[in-house]
């Protein structure tokens, strides 16, 4: 299949998050997602890339984060790859958003948002030894 | 609404409140005088995007204020920022004053 594929490779620096967001926003818009869907994919990507930079690379800024966007089975897909230490999503506690703010755990909010903002999330170890997160957003107009 | 009274301090971050900028926002809140600050207002008028890091900073600030007997008030989140806050349940707990005028209005 020959659908357009967009790829961005940036250093693992938090200062690159805005650039990644613009890149994904443009690819998602070209793929026909509406404004709200574009924002949701941008935000889920932002959280996944933040995880890569802060946890997989533990703040090291000399790593690489690859962001690849493409269309598959009528879904807009964003695949984020890093080459940092393994990330285990199961080890991150899910926040209970029904708890009063005073009792909430501080962590886990990013992962919670990722799951809420896109239709499908897949975590895998990349063959190159890093982490691969695949986010899928269905290209339907009604949700 | 009582929470909308004149704050002792107002912070007005701008642009993206993400993993890059949230630590600086956190530092700004930490440098406010302890104890004497009863009401801290965070004016989000100029904030275009809030990530989980920004939400965490608000959560930490809220807790710090509560422990010191003060309050944290959030003002003017844009619709997108507000939607994210709602998604995470922050609308149920944080004091939000959407209609309070600011100097930027």
C-alpha cells in the first residue's frame, strides 16, 4: 500500500515537543481528521513523547525520538519509537479521577490521557531495542 | 462567589504549559511567600495548551495552598484547556472563575 507516510526524527529534548505537535497536526489534518480529532492525536502524541524523553531516556537529551504518521485501515496512525530503557505501561498506576484531588496520585495522568484521547494504543519493544508506541485514531466524522 | 475575590497573587503563564514549561511554572508558585499567600490565582488566558505536566503542577500547587490554609483559583482556561481539565476531573475540584475580568481583557 502506498499511502503517504510522514516521518520526523528529533533529539530527546522537551524543547522539541512543540515541533512534534506541529508535525503531527499537519499530518492529521492532511489525513482528513477534524479539528477536535487533530487536537486529540496531537495531545496523545505529546504525552507519549514526553514519556520517552522523561522515562525511557531519563532526561538524557542525546537520544532520538522517531515519530511516524501514516494511514492504515482507515485509521490515522502515529508510531513513536525511542531507543531508551524499556517502558512498562502496566507498572504505571492508573489514576482514579473520581478521587478528590488531595488524594490523587501525582503520576499516571499522561498515560490516562493517551488512552482517553485515541481509539487504540499499543506498546511494544522495538526490534532495535527501544520502545514503540502506536496510537490509532479512526477517521470517522462522528464519534 | 467567594473564590473569585481579589487574589493575593496572580500568575499568568503563557503559551504551552507542557513538560518543558511546567517546572518553571512550578518554581514561580514555590517562590511566592509561604503562609502569607491566601489566594493564588492562575490566569490561563494566555495558555494555549496544557499537558499532564501542567495539570500536575496545578495539582501540586492546589495541595500546597490547601496545606497552608490558602486557596488556588484557576481563571479563564480556553475551551480546549478546559476540556482537558474536565477529562481529568479537575473541574470537580479546582476553583475555576471563568468570568473574572483580567488586565488582558
